């Protein structure tokens, strides 16, 4: 699971980083994994990770074997899919909305839900 996590020790105490947490161990991911001084807020850490995913881990494709589903932006049925990041839930996006701008919008929607649940 990838989450924003605040450092609690050392010179980085109080700074936020995007971390992969597996089996109790955590390590920095995305652009936070190298040459990152950390972030003032968890929202800033999420934004930094979004930039990494848009730059390095976005995939858009046509899935001919899957059923047509509703586009997550407009509701039009489509077999086009997208992914933002590894091992993440797929997005369903029609031809009009299959873009990194739409991936960014949907990421922000999902993030808002997560941040609301954590508050």
C-alpha cells in the first residue's frame, strides 16, 4: 500500500513522504525515494507522487476482451482503460477522456475520498 507518511525521527522528523508499507516495513517511493527533502503536508506528498505517476507510470489502452463499462468522467460506455501507477485499480475512460489530464482528475477525486476518511 502506498500512503503519505510523516517521518518521526532524525533530521526529517515532521516531514511528509510517500511511502510503500508492506509487512510492517516502509520505504519511500516515487520522486520521494531520491533527492527529496520531504513535504510540509501530506497533500504536498500526494501531489509529488501524482507528478511521478503521470511522468513515469501512466498507461492508456483498448481492452478488447473486457465488457464495455461507463467512462468515469462522462458515463459513456467504452472498452478503453487506463492505469496510473503499478498495481492500482484500473480507470475506465472513453476516447474523449483517455488522457493524463483525466487521470489526474480521477486521482484527485480518489485522493479526496481517502483524505476525508483519514480526517
